C-alpha cells in the first residue's frame, strides 16, 4: 500500500490511510476532520489516480507499464522482477524510486502493500500465485494472458476473480481482441444469427518463433534455473508451451465464437525445427463442439517460406454466411447478412490501451463485475485440452480436463528468495 500521510488540523498528530481504501470509499469520515496533502485535494482528477505496481519487468512488462503511465490515471510506483538488471532497467525508464524496486522470487510480495493495483506480466507459470497474493492483499489485478500453465492454475485464477469481486476489487484479463470494435460488432451479429447455424470452423496461428532472442541464453546452460527463467519462452512448463502462451489468442476467439465448452479434442504435434528449448514448434488439433460442430486448429512457430494465409485467423462457416477474423487484419461477415467490418492494424497496442482504460474506469467507478475472468479461464483450459490431447496422442474430453489435478512443477532449484 502507498501510505498517504493525513495531518490533523492541530498539527500535533498523524494518522495514515491507504490510497486503496481511499479509492474504495473508506475513510470518508476521517477525511472530513483532516487536512490532506495537496496531491489529494485537487479534485476528482487527482483523487482518481491509481498507484500501480508492475510484476515482471521484461520487454512486454516494461512496455505495458509505460502505457499505464501514459494513460494519465496511474502512478507507476513500484516494480518487481527476479533479476536486478530488469528491475533497474524498468525502474529507470519509469522513474521508480530505488527503494521500490524488488528482486527475487518473492520480491513481488513486498510491493503489494505499497500499491492500489498490480499489473502481472511475469512468465505464465507464476500468474496464479501472484494474482492470489495480490487479491489477498486487497489490490486490483490486471493480468496478461495466458492465466496459467495447468488446470489447477486456471481454477486458482477463477477463484481469485470471484474473491476480487467479493472484496470489491477489479480483476481484468488483457485480451486485445475482446476490446476491438470490429470483433465486438461481428460477434454481436453472430449471436443475432447473422451466419445462421454453425457448420464447421477453422483456426490457425501461423508465425515464426517470437523467442529467437532467447536461443543463446538457453544454449549457455539449459539446466540452470536462472537461464531457464531468462529464456522462459522456450520452456514448456514456465510458458505452458506455444499452444498456451501464444496460440491462446486464436483459441480464445474460437471459444468466443462458440460460447460454450468443447466436448473433446484429438491432436498431434512436436518439435521438429526449433533447435533449442522444450516447447513444441507445431500443433494440429481437432476440437469437437456440441451438435457435431468440428473446428480444426493448427499452429506453427517456424519459417513459413512465404506461404499464405498466416497470422492469427479464425473462420466459422454457417448456414447463412461465414465469419472471418484476423488479428490486426480484416474482420468480416460474408453471406446473407453482410458486415464489412474493418481492420485494426494497431490492435496489439490499441487493445492494451483500451483494457488499461477500462481497468481504470472500473476501479474509479467501483464496477467489480470482472466479466473477463470466466471466458478467459475457459479459453486457457481449452489450450490445455488441446495440448494434453496432442502430448498424449489420444482423445481427451472436456470433463476429464477440467477435473485434472496435475500441477506442473518447474523445479527451479537454487533461485534466490
């Protein structure tokens, strides 16, 4: 918590209240008898400032913290990461005091009582515990996808989201597509029967490897825990493998379109081209939904040699038309109920900016519905369904996967607390 000093009108004593309680509406009576610091008396604009802590100071973490700062409604006041160099790089860029820069595996816990809200941008393996600790500390929580790398982790996030609502705290999952106006309108029209009865669908995530910068780090000492942590995107347990860490964007849109759980999945895949790491570089899966609706999914993280189409794409064929979506590209409905839609080439940043604005609005307007949690948990579970079916080369049912107790263990020996 960031403690704002409250000085009594006599000038002889001090009390302290947290800005988190101030934003939540507590302490109003005490404030009526006190003179507060100038920061808090400039009216609504000043009072709506949210003190934010960043957990995970890698490239995306630092980038998204800058977006929070640019919003104007946040003060980025604390940062945490296992590595000192990352904490300092991020802290220097954001002007965070040295005393508010925390390192080590549990360093993030030290910032929880210094802030109103946290943005969790660490490797996915750590998200469930960090989110649970943040909610328990009374923070509002903003979490990057994916939520977790295993089923118990997904359920933990669901529990944290429900607990946040009960505690009157905000909990938002950052999927950019779900904030895009063209996706939102197209999916609304699909709900209104624009493409008719679903027939079958296709989903792809075809791209090169986004973690090439980590290859040399991994090669230096693949069994060293600190090296694995720096090269987490190549580690199937820390990242959840490519289907959970990256392909979740496509599978989330698939789940959004279907608006229900799949029945089962079968699949295959492997690591054929990628030279290092434990993650696969391709998957090929069939998901079956109720009413015999099948959706084929494939992904690659390897050179495509110019083949098209690639990218993050979904198509759903219906009895009246076809929905086509592309992350950063065209969103359109063809057929009897044509919708031209449009393109959002800046969706990666624009979606994050929109979610950051929504998070701030929900905090300051005390809207604690937290509607992104449940669909995001379902999408994350779908990635694990497909991953399990592919790893084990067998049909895996939804009922089986959601009841799984298997918890992945990264076995990170020797890391400093």
